[in-house]
C-alpha cells in the first residue's frame, strides 16, 4: 500500500497548525527531529511534537535524527506518535529501542544513512514495522535523490518479503515527481516528501500527483 508522508521540515514553522491543515489527504505527517549532534541541523523536540500531536488528527511519523536514541525515543511513542524512527547509527541497543517503542503503542522503525550497509542489520528486521532507507544524507530538506540507493531499497524490499511483506520500506530525501517512480519500482512503499509537497502552490495536488506516480 502506497503511503505519502509530507515532511513539515519544508513547512512554515511559524504557522504549523495552518500548514498541517493543508495536507488532509496525507497518510501521516513526517516530523524531523534533529539535535545538532547526530546531524548538523537543529529543528524541534518533545514539546513541539506534543503540540503538533494536539494540532492534527493525522498520524505522526516521527523521524529522530538524534544521538542516544535509547534514552529519548520512547517518549516520542508515549505522546501518541503512530510510528517512531530511530537511526541504527545512534542506538546502542536497537532491539531494546524497538521493543520500547512497541510497548508504548507505536510502530517501531529504524533508519539508515546512505553509507550504512543493510546486510549487517537484517537480523533486527523481525523487531521492526518499518525500515527507512535514507536517499540523502540526513540533515536538510531540498537535496537531490541518490540513485545509488536504489539497490539498497530493492534489498530492503526483498528482506521485507522474506518476512511476509509486513515491514514497510520508507524512503526519505529528494522524493519528487521525477524520482518517486524509481523508488517505487525498486520496492519502496512509503514516501517522505518535504519540498515536493510544501514548495507546491497546492500541497494536496502535489500529494495526489506523487500518489499517482508511485502507484504506477
Ligand atoms: C532530511 C529529512 C527529510 C526532509 C526531506 O534529513 O529527514 O525528511 O524533510 O526533504 P525533501 O523531501 O525536500 O528532500
Ligand atoms: Zn525525515
């Protein structure tokens, strides 16, 4: 099932409630949490994600680009996020983090940077509900999709199918009308799009266009 998750990183942070109301057909809102350590950029944290939770009825897909995921991730599940994604590079005990997330009622998701290989982490998959293959270096919106990630997306899809297809394969970074078909053909089913949605005059039309292309 194709899912489109607009990223509010490209939205107007001074008017988040209004910006959230512009994407009613989104399958979830992608919220990028950055700590200025795991990635060079700094965005928002728990108090703002709580406020976002209260401001929309859409499911929240929280993408944690922060160090010490073991310590901080569960609180994002506890506040009512539908899914919480931690980076494998930032977790000391990823299995425990995934179990903590699920025990707080969230889907557990794990992300990997472009340079992190999938194979050494395949044994973790049974603990997860979603795998995020980063298609840019995490930290900033508006970067170009890395075509060299297509084989990794395909490997993630195969690994998911080997486990019955239960695990969603998400891509994040540079997804737009030009790139989404390639990512979909490689096996992604869940698409984060920041600038492609929020830089459009009509975000709802942008979502519909992406959904149509991903379904091809
Ligand atoms: C980047 C973030 C993305 C970002 C994507 O590190 O994780 O979610 O918002 O932005 P676009 O879609 O513009 O590449
Ligand atoms: Zn993201």
